[in-house]
C-alpha cells in the first residue's frame, strides 16, 4: 500500500501555472505588508521607530509572545487548538519564582517547569483523545482550572522575592545578548527555526500536516494519528513552560497572579495571520513569526503616533484576528469553487503510470485475473486450487459445405 502524506490538496497556494503576480501576492502578501508598515512608521517617526533601541525593546518584549504563538502552532498543524497556553504561562512564571524562594536550585526549577508544562499538555491530550472532548472546550476548561490554581496558590497577590533568594543566573536568562540582539529573542528564533525545519523538511512534519488535513486518510495510510496528536499537545505544554521561565526571568523577582491570559488573543491572532502567508491555507512556523512581527510593528507604530491610547493594542489584535480569519475563509471558498468548476476526467486504466491509492475512496480495484473486455478471449484458469477452472468452449467452426 502506498503512503501518500502530501497535504497540498488542503493548501491555498496557487497552482504551478499561476501568474507570477498571483503567486507573489498569495504567498508573500503579508511579507510585503510588513515591509510597507515598517517603511510607513519609519517615515512618520524616524527618530523613535526606526532605531536600534526600539528594535531591542520590541525583540525582548515580544519573545514570550512568539514562543507562545509557536506553542499554539504545533497543535493547530495536527488539527487541534490549545487555549490553555495563556493561563499556563501565568502559572509557570509564578512557580518559577516561588520554587526558588523556597530554596530550590534554579536549574531544578527549570526542569520542574518543563515537566509540569508537559504534564498539562498530556492532560489536554487525554481529554481530547480518550474522552473525545472537543479541543476548544477541553483546553479552555483546563486553562480555567490552571487560572484557579494560580490564584489559590498566590492568594490573588503578587509573589515578590524581597530577600533576593533567586539565582543571579536565572535573571541572566533574559538579560544576555549577542551583540545588539537580545538573548530571549535569539531563543525564540532558534525555536521557530527548529519548528520550521521539522514541519517543512522532516517526515514528522508531513505526518502532522496529514493528520491535521484528513485524520481518516492519515490512519488509512498507516500514520499513528493519536500518537502525533498527543505529542503535539505535550510539546505545546513544554513550550508554554519555556515562555513562563523567560517571563519570570524578565520580571526581576516579581510574579503577578493575573499575568498570562492577555497573551492568548495575540498568540492566536499571530498564528491565524501567519496561516495566510508563506504557505497559504496551512499553519506554518515562518508564518507565525511573521504574524508576531506584524503585530509588533503595527502596535509599536500606532502607539508612537497616538501616545497614551491604551486601547490600541487590544483593538489591533482583535482586528488582526478578524482579518486573518476572514482572509482564510474567503480564500478557502474561492479555492473550493475553482475546484468544483473543474470537470473530473477519468484516468486511463491502461496507462501503466497510473497507480491507484488504496486509501482513496475513489480508487477502483483492478479487474480479476483473466478478465477481459473481449468476449472472444477465453478466461484464464483460476490460481485458486479449490476453484475449478471452467472448460474452454470449442469455438472452432467447420467450413461451410464440409460433410462428415
């Protein structure tokens, strides 16, 4: 049985015969929009926007958001969604600081946070796969429980390391840099590059896309669907733990109990917006990075043009999410209407280059051995020793007029 892991049929990318302008705008329209936005704000605010300081501030502050957006990306590739990441990052930034105040070494704390994030992801996977609860409902419920645990643990108050019990090396996680590039941004970009390579160039990524595109076809192709869904949810939880560690390290000994949920909507907006570019119609790692970049550039530029307007960030995130979903819906309907307009041409059964996919419901089984369309051709003997062969009828004709 041939295994077909291609998911191009679910993508919205233009076909090979499309014009260059169509391919450019479909695949890289958001890239062009990002460049245009940056150029616009750089012209309007050349002293503040297009500066190294602004880049460093944006790169450092958006690193946690980028990691959380990548945490959402992996389950969405597999056809699931994880809404617990916003609440999880709040819990893990509290625990990362609290455990150090209680005397644990920061390296043990990092390991515990990563394991805890993986456990939360596993619980989400069990609800989704074993209990068959919709991922949207399951992860939202899990997030609310996590939020309640955070408030119970902190009593609704902030956790403060007034005695300086945390390790200096823990704070350095968010303070180091490589030249002018902040360290947290480098960590986030490295994670994004790894996810991009896995999704686009490794069999694991193709299997994840196959599971998300058509779970039934993936199972028929021999892909262990449940294994990949569980792995995606666990990996998402561990990335949430990484984001919590970076957030706790950046806050210099203060952890707020209510921090976390505000990251959920921007992360979802970045992922949905990224699914309309680079690989249109498919959630992808590079698109997620671009979605975060658009949000960072747009919000920073608007805040510098309209200082003191605190509603700009939630307004921009909400409009971006609506725009991304609308673009994806319109593109999907347009692609489906084009596909329905193309007449279906039956494949030539005599073409040796055509092979039927046994996993496809449209596959036609081959004719039995010995069957022929020619009525004058005698059937071949059966290969089954328990099935008697039918005698070949005598089709010899005597010449006209010959007598015995």
